[in-house]
């Protein structure tokens, strides 16, 4: 006879929710929960409301796939950007790092992940069809693959490169100025700038 599991207490549910954040383990989640409830209830309420509001309001940009309040994000709407250049990155944080270099003036497509068959992440999960549709709009002439230099990032770049080249596009990859095994979010802006300027044909 199976015993019913007791429902989690309110505090345990909060701790469990905090554990979904990257880099937050059980002990860190506990500390954050107790801190918020003991020392910063106002901050906890503001945090909860802002997260709920973001979930309700934010959506994917129809062009680059990043998070935005509007159909087309601010960057995609910028007429000063070079619409012939399309840079493919894994996450919005990677896009932010590339923008900080001031070395790239084109547009972006954010995959929101990378290929990882062992984790069930295939082409559909990284918005493959949307990327192909975006890259073959008749305006884009070069696609810069700026996925991370991890095993999954390299596999993603190779897969996308083969498909995009078959569409008649020029496909380049960030140069090896970015250390192997690193993620763009943690690389200094000067190194990324050099990698953009020295990008190579795939």
C-alpha cells in the first residue's frame, strides 16, 4: 500500500522554487528564503510581483527571438543596424556581451539554448525553423555563428553551418580568440571583439 506524500509546506515550496535558479543549491535556496522572510519581506513581495509581471508581459521577438514586451524588440527596430549581417547566439546574455564590445553592428538571432541530444534538446527546441526563415529573408547575406566554444556549442555551430551554407549564405564562425570551453557571458569584451573581427568562413 502506497502512502500519500505530504504536501510541501509554504516555506518548503518557496525553497524548492528558488532551487530552479541556476547556481542555487538546496542550502543557498534555504538561506535566500529565510533572509527574505526575516529581513526583507518587502523585497520578497517586489521580487514575486516582478517575476509574475514578466511572465505575463514578455514574449519572443518575432525577428530575433529574444525576450521583449513588443512584437519586435528595440534592437531589431533600429534602422542603423546592418540588416545583411545576422549573428546567432545561444542566450540573451551572449547578445549583451557582444553588444558591449561595440565591434558588431548587425542583427541577431537568439537560439535560447544549444543542441544537446542527451538532454532532449534538438533542432525544434532551439527554434531551428524560425532561424532558417529569418536567415533566408532575402536580405541577410552573412550569418555569424557565435555559439559558445563548448562541445554542445561547437556541435550546434557545425549543424547550423551545414544547413545555412546549403541555403547559399556566407557562414562565418567566431575566431578562436575566445578560449575553448568558455561561455561568452564570462569572457572579457576585448577578447570577444577580437573574435568578431577575426571571424572565419565555416
